[in-house]
C-alpha cells in the first residue's frame, strides 16, 4: 500500500462481469473505507493497459468468447504479471480463475494459454454442468469460516503441486475433479468458482485480501450484521432439501 492509500483494480468489467461479480470489488472497497482507509478504485476496460501499481486486483466471470479475448489481452499486456511480481494481491472468479492458470479450453474447443499465475489447468467437463449452492471448509492455514457460494460452470480444474485448494466442499462440485477441492491459491493469488457475489457472502475473504495488501495481521472491527445475515440465510437455504 502506498502513502496515497489502497489501490483496487477491477479488471475488464466489459468482458468479465457476467454473473454479478462486480459486487466483489464493491465489497472490498466498502470494507476498506469502513476501516478509515483512503481507497482509489480503478475499473480497467479491455482496451486499456493494466496498471502495475495496484494493491488488490479482482477478476470476474464471463462467457467463453469474452474469456478468450480477456486471456489474449492480458497475455499481451503483461501488466498483471508485473503487478504480482511487485507483491500485488489477485482474486479471481470462474472464467477469471481459469485465466490465471496455465491453460483452459476456449470457445473454439482449443487449449488456450493462461497467465500461469496459479498452478492449475482447466479442461471441459464431460458430465452435467455444475450449478447450485456450495458449502465448504476453507483451507485451515487461512483461518477463515466456511465458504458459501453459488457455482455455475462446465469447467474442471486440476491443481498442480504448488497450488493449495481454497476449500474442500461439504456439498457441491467445486473444481469438478471429484476430489472435493474448490478453488486454488498461492501466497498472493486466489481463484474460485464461487459467485454470489462470493465476497458479499464471505466478507472474511475480503478482509484477508485487505490484510495481505496492508501487511497486517488484524483489521479494526466493523459492523458485519448485514453480511452475517446474508451468510446465515444462504447457508440455511443451501442445506434445505431440493
């Protein structure tokens, strides 16, 4: 974080904001301001260069063709790579999650190179589409309460040796591999299939991103009654018989 405040970058809202994932940047921004932080938010469209001086970068989900276009432009731009090298935090959802890996299957049925910021590879699932609520236990070292979210994807994402699963599902599909994993992360880069928006349903993850960006172990308390009401409602609803 610079002396000028926290810099939050929302990547390609014109391509990757199909499922309401823009709510994630709104949550991070709001929770930072609730702590009295000076926040500068930058929405970067796909015809603009990615700034390299951001603190937290967020990428949402999207359809197959916009995903391919986003991957092509991010590879060509190179700014996100440089930002990560500078210590930036990245949080990605669904199509954005696949883009951060080594490769995924694009809208043409071809293997599309990703950015290689996460040690994952995504392929097209052969079975039914993964749709519905998910509840899982977040990886213990992160020290966070259970993950709640909504998945809607055909992809199957395999984790490599340097990626840790973000969570292990109690129910739902997650990464779609059948091993119970959901999402992936390394030190500063996170990916998940969860919509919801996921940070509205899991504000503690938003706070984790803030703590990493600020390099602190704790944040001042804030009013979480709205978030907890939403979490309780969605967790309860997701456990009801279909």
